[in-house]
C-alpha cells in the first residue's frame, strides 16, 4: 500500500510537471513568465543621438523606407510642430520606448483565481497608460478606433514576453519626418535579465516601409521611485518674431 501511494504521488508530480512544461512550450499567458513589475528607464546604445531630436532631414539610415515613405519624409517641414494640435501629442508604440523617460509596469490579476489578466504600463511622456492583455482575448475588427498605444495582446514564450499591437494611430517612426501609417503593426519582445530588460521592436507598415523595421533598446531597473511621472508640456504656441522683439527694444 505504501509503495502504491508513493508511485501515485510520483505519477501525479510528473503529470503536473508535464502540464507546466506544455504550457511553457505553448507560450500561453499562464506560463511561468518573469515579473516585470517595477520602475524602469531606457538606456540608449543604439541610435543614441536619435532618441529625441530625431536627426536631420534625410537621415534615414537603417530605416527600410519605401518610395512613398521617403517622399513623405523628404517633404516634412519641422514648422508643422508649431501648430497647436501638434503640441504635446501622444507617442505611438513604435516610438514609445525609444524616447527618454521613466516607465512603471504592474500586473492585473483576477482577484479570485489570480490568473494574469493584463500587464499595464505607465509612461512619463504624455502621461500615457498602456494595457497588454494576457487573457487570450482577440483583437478588435479593423474598423475599431485607433489610439496612440493601440490594442496589444501578449503571451509568455518561456521567459520572453511577446506582444502584438494593432490599431495604432497615424504618427511618426522618427521625429524628423519618417511617417507611420494607421495600418502599421508592432511585434515586441521583452526579455528580463536581472535588473535589465532587452526590448526588441519589429514594426511592419505596408504603407511606408518596404520590410519590417527591427531595432532594440535596454531598460534598467530603478531601485527607487524616480518621482518623474508628470509631463511638463503646455499646449500652446510659442513663436517669437525677431522683427517684433527688435521693435520692442527700440
């Protein structure tokens, strides 16, 4: 009897291990993913000088622009950023993590089953909140509203969080005029290594890109609250005329 009970316990343990490994290999959201909940900031080792200023007109090296994308980018005029509606805009996901700022990740779980429902993220720039749904829900139809952060679903593939985002607003891939259409999608991969996250972004845009654009950046964990969660930006035009200033000084 004791031997049979011992064998049954071993069999039950093996079955449980098999279920766990199967879930991990299948990449389900209930798999043993890593905890990303913390404060993070990005560290630029790739295209470091292009994080904010965006480079000069024509500086499109490494971006697989098609003819439509190149024509649009070359016709871009920086003065359009002085228009009131362009002040303090939100960031779309293909640009989101490549702007210098602080991030905060946390989990949302079912209060009764503790199943992971979503991973949420708050970012300093534009004070945006992003939701990555982890409960297997489908993406909405193509005609559903688009937003800055789009509609994102994620799943754990071992220790890598894979995220697919659709329904993005039309915006910029780089702020020197490289456009992004509202047909663009983003596939992202978050891999945590202790106090760092390697983030890989793959942007597919059938309108302005000839092929997917792949790039990466690192996040470093902040052990304390960086206390920089507000976006100091005023929605107003601030254009000073040299002629007017000269006249007032005489």
